[in-house]
C-alpha cells in the first residue's frame, strides 16, 4: 500500500514540477551575497492544509531527539496543537534521549507500524541517514524538523529549517556596524555547538563570514570553544579559555541554551555585568527563547537571532500532510527567516518572538 502511494505521489509531483519549471524556481540559497536582514515577524513558505471536515485521517510518527531545551518543548507543543487543530491527525511519538542509534530504531518501528509520514528532530544529521533511506524504500515521507541531514548522506522529502547561516551573518554584521559607530573593538570567544549538527555549523560559518567581510579591526575571534551542546563541556571550555585569554570582552553564543554556563564562567572571573558597566562582556546569541529574551531585557545580550519554534513545528505537520497527499513543494528546504532582535529594537519587537 505504501509503495503504491509513493508511485502515485511521484507521478503527481512530476506533473507539477513541469509547471514549476515554467514559472521559475524558488530554491533557497546560502551561498553568494546574503540578503538584507529581516526585522518582521518570521514566515515560512509552507503549505497549509485545511482543517478536517470528515475527510481522510492521518497517522504521523514524531521522532524526538530530546525535550531538554525551551525551543524543543515549544516546537513539540506546536506539533501537538496543530494536529489537534486539524482534527484528523493522530501522532505516534518517541523520544531518543540524545541517542542516534535509538532514534534510528524508533523510526524503524514507525515504518513497521505503517504510519503515513514521519517528522524527525534528528539527534545526528549524518547518523539519521540510514533511517531516511529506509523511509524512502517504504514510501513513507519523512520531514526533518529544524535539524538538517548532513549534505549528501540521505534524501529526506522535506526539511523545515531556520535560515541559520543568514541569520547569524546578519546578526554579526549588525553588531560590527554598531561597534564601528561607537568606536569600539573586541576580542571575541566564539562558542560552537555540536559539529554533527548542521545548524551549529551554519551558525558558525555565518558569524565567521560577517567577521571576515566587515570585522577587521573591530571583532577579532581569538578563540573557538566546542560545546557538543552540553553545559559541562561548555563550562570547562569557557573556564579554560577565559583563564588563558583574560582580555576577552565579547562572546558569541550559538544558542540561548548556553547562557547558564556563560553566566557561571563570567561570574567566576568577575565579568558578569550588564551593558554599560566597566566589566561587561558583550554577548550575541541565537534562538530567541525565553532565556534569551530575559537576557536581552536585563541588558546582558546585545542581539539575538530569534527562530520560531512554534512556526517550525506547525509547518512540519502541514508539510507532512501535503507530502502524504502527493502534493509538490516549492522547495525541499523550507526556511524560517527568523527575526533579528537587538538592543536597539527590543522594546519594539519583544512581543513578536
């Protein structure tokens, strides 16, 4: 039954693709010159199925890595809320507890249950390739949620992602321009997430690109500290880095998840202070979760590239249903353009993220 559905979907998608070619492509790019920063509420180019009116019912497997961050909790809640709103979607859920092997096995279980589609919050963008291949073979659409696959390892049907590179680039560009206006320069420590997570790599590259293009004499990244998205690893790296580089006066956080070890490490060296105080360390961050918002409000954070957990969760459900129906998508990668929140516009946009 699944094989038959896949064949029909491919026929429909091929026919629609001819129309798309005639009208022009909408494929997102991360190369070349980045576009101007967005300051409006985030949007994602995704299908929006109509609420159920007694039609088909769908079962969607939700493969969750962990629920240990505010982002993932909000994202997961949005998936459940959208399914409830549609009224014809049943969710089957699993949590891998940050174990890629467990997650692959859980997706195999979803395939055995013959779910109609799968939404995956991947633990590892490369390790998930095996499970994606098995979904392809079974004719079950799989949608990557926020974390992409490592390029070239597998072919998911869709990926709902933050435009990580662009958002990081625009955030750092803003900080550099503001620093030039204030005639300030910084020695920077850049925290890096897990290099097995495509989001972490894209954020690192976006920040670095902006520094390379605009930051000469303004921002000097003197140290990069890997964190593996782990508080203890991050704290140990921060303590070592601050001990050997006492002149660091700026930090890049690739996620608001890392504010706790940053606060601890800076407090230990007497540098946890808000903007305007002599011992302040300028920080920029990424995510726009409740912790990040509070750090902005309290004056510890200069800028935060805010992604929308709710928007991405809802979009995953809508995209999964469109794929089940055999509908063509404008692009495999559906991007949340995010919202650049700064100390200059915080009061204006604080209710938008």
